[in-house]
C-alpha cells in the first residue's frame, strides 16, 4: 500500500479540535435536558470552545488546499463529492432517520420533509451545516483560484467583511431568518477557508502564524478577545479576532509539539486522522449515552460530560478504522479510503486485524 507523508502537526490540531467539538456539543445537549446549568462551569467551558473551534476546522481545510487551482474540474468535483457531499447526505439522513425512529431521545424534532429540505442552502440540520458551508467556500475559492490569485484575495476580503458585518449586527439576534443565518454561516466558512488557503500559498503568512515566537502573542490575543466576547454581548464582533487568534495559537502550539516537544501524542494523531468520522457520527453516540445514563438514573453533569464525550470520540473512531481497513470508507460517508495504518496500528485496529485473521 502506498502512503503519502502526513503533516503531523495538522493531525495533532485536528485531533485536539475534534475533541473540543464533541465536548462542546455534548455539553449543549446536556443543557437542553437540564443536566447542565446554562449559567454554570460547563456552559462557560462551552462558550470558550465556541470562540474558535469551527474557524479552526475551516482554516485547516483551506490550509490543505494549496494545490486547489491545479486540480482539473473533474478531480475537484470527485474529491468534493467523496469528502463533503457524501458525508453530508449520508449522515444527515442517518441522523434524521434515528430522530424519526426515536423521537423521545432527541433534543430537536424533524419531519420526513427534511430528508429533501437539507439539499437547499440554509436547511442543514444539526452539526452538518459545517459541511454545506465548507462546500460553498471550497467551490467559491476553486473558481477564483482558477482565474487569478487577485480574485482569491478579493473573495477573501468580501467574505471577511460580510462576516464582520454579521458579527456586528446579527450575532445574538433571536429568530434569525433562514437567509440571514445562511449568510452568517457561509461568510464564516469563506473567511477562514480563505485564511487557510492564503497561509498555505504564502510562506510569509504561514511562518507568521506557525512561528513559536508568536505563540504568546496569539495566546494573549485569544484570551483577551474571548474574555470580552463571553462576558459582554456588545463585543460579539470580536469573535472575528477569537477565531483568528485561537486558530493561530492552536496551530503554532501543535507545530511546536511536533518539532520541539520530547513527547509526541500519538493518540491525538490517530484521533486527527479520524476527524471526518468523529464529526459526522459523534452526536448520535453522545446522545445514545446521554439517554442511557438518564434511564439508569444518572444525573451527575461530570459523569455525563466524560462518558458522552468519550463515546462521541471513540465509537466513530472505531468505525473509521474499520471502514478504512475494509476499504469501504466512501460508502459509509467517511471520505476517501486512507492509509490510516501507516506508522503502526492503534490498539483497537490491531485487535480488528487479529480478529479478521482468526
């Protein structure tokens, strides 16, 4: 099997970021059922996570798109279908099916018409809006990159200004219209995908973000902006800054760990490789654990957060490695088949291989 060299600090970044995503969504689900207080420690922790975790994922996607302009249209379309469209459709439909089949275990309720409605912009359900916004951003930048770099920069500027406007005037507005909400999400995706794409194609920008010397500055910027955003609603516009600084802080720290730290967190790298599976499937497993614990009479917030987050990471990860081992990843919405076993097998993958040989 041929393998391509992976960028280890990006695997670390994705592993750390997807754990935060699962943790944030687990806390959100527990708030809705009253296990977690909307004004307590876990709610504040969730607010902190939400200051940068989705911008970080958008950035990484753009950062991995340095050769975007060189792709023929057919190759771009094929890649986008396997890595974005198929996961979006398959797991949105799985999520909807389970919601319809087990309505008592869900925090939100949907109808059968949603199976078709999710095809329209702004009609995404749950966490899957991210994939729709990512598709729009990648398509927009692909077209721009095929024309000229100047157009890429202009598109980045347009997305950024729109995102700033949304943060200044729409953030915190209740009952936001579908159109306004869609613009909000698409502009966020376009801003940070563009940020990543520019960083990947400009060595000066890339080094400015990843340099360990700037790590303290990114930390100060993120902490300061996040403190204002969380405490004072009037500073919502600073989410633009928390997204940039939090993203740069995470990436520079991950690269420092790869090249300077004596400890290399292999477990974080393995989680990072399985990001797509964890993202699309974690809400289902976390919700199942929440329902099970509640039926058993367990109402402690700590137990729910730990078990829900762990299940949301581990079970999709097992599915991911199994799907890649049997080469069926595209058929189950986990993207392209990948040589995930390069550098050694995770413990459960080793067990899977032994089971198959027995």
